[in-house]
C-alpha cells in the first residue's frame, strides 16, 4: 500500500495476537458485536469504503472487516484512530470502556473480580509460581510449553490477562496476600536462566511489600500437607469466603463453611511446614546468586 508515492505498512492480525473473540463468552461476543456494528454504521454514514478507511487508520482490510463483524476485539488505538478519521467526536473512543471489560476470557475476568474484592488471599501452587507473581516473560514461557500447543493469539491473551491481574497489588486498602511455593519451582529454569533470574528478582521485590508474605516449601521435608494439590482461599470484608483445590469438589469453587475449614486447615499446616518469610527471602536470594 502506498500513499502519495510513499509505502505505508498496514497492521494485520499477525501484528495483534491475542485479540480474538472467545465464542463461549456470550456477554463478550455481544459487546464486541455491538461495537463492530457501530463502527460499520459510522463508516458507512460518512460514505467511506473499507480499503480507504483501513488506509486512513493504518489497518489492513481483513482486520477491519473482522472487527466490524464482531469477530475481532479492537484495540484502544484502533478505536481512537477510527474516532478521529470518522469525526465521531469521542463516541467511538468511548466504546473502549465496554471493550476492555471483555478483553480477557470470562474465567479470567471472573477470577479477577473475586481478587478485586478480596481482603485476604491464601495461595499455594505446587506446580509453578503463582500467576499473580509471574513476570510476563515467565508467564509466556509457561504458556508456550503447553501441549497441545496454544496458538500465538491464546498465548498473548493469556500473558496480557495475567499482567492485568497484578492490579491487585495496587489496590487501596491493600489485601493481605500469602503465597507458598515449592522449592523445585524456584530451581527449575523454565524459559531459560535469564527469565528465571528476572522472576526471582520479581519475587524479592514483591516480597518487600508490607501486605505480602512469600514462603518456600523445602524439598527435604519428610512430611508435607500439600500432597493433595494447590489451594486458593479468598476472604471478603463481609465475612464471606471462597476456596478452591483439585482435591475438593473436583476443583470447583466452594463456599460452604465445612469445605472452607478443610482448605484453611491444610493451608495452615503447609504454611507452618514451609520456611518463614524471612528465611524464604534469604533462600530466594541464595538461589538468585546461583542463577
């Protein structure tokens, strides 16, 4: 494509991985379809053809068609440029407020909403570093290792979703966060030594926050209360709570007092068996020095 004799490269789907619509997300599908229809009607109202519109905002025809058909999630940059080119006076740009609410898969949004309400979280992950503590590079490495392999779109969407969940650390008032990780998850250089080194540095940085405790479960223990799998317990300011573990209710979220008591009992024992927070910090610093 050229404009006034100069070559112009238009953005394509390959330039924006991770922005596909989740067909199983009914609300998300409806929102993106509505936004796409508004874009098409506005473009047609000013008498602009798709090729001309795409050139004006810097996007290829195929991407424009898919966004207008509700099959592709538009970025904020796309909406802002469309607003300017179509003279919408901010109406198109304003649709980003709706789009960003459905930007991530439904199950991730549901989890993020719970985390946004929680005043206390108890989190034990026996298989890897918890998603709230993962660096983008570490998260991408984990997603790329999945088999059957994820598409690049799914990988990038997953990374973006995990990064977005980190808003929990910026909340006021801050929730109390307790993390327990297995020693082996900190030793195995998933993604490479440099990725793991940055991940360990990030753990030390987050561990300095007053509302965060990070503990390490040593590999040389002869007893371990976490052999049944991971545990997540989120508590809310109204006294309610929700928990989850693969060893309870087939991994479905639970809120019954009896089931929550079981999860908290297990978590409490695991926490007591793990290294204390200061010992864990010293241990992570030692691992960082060896990496």
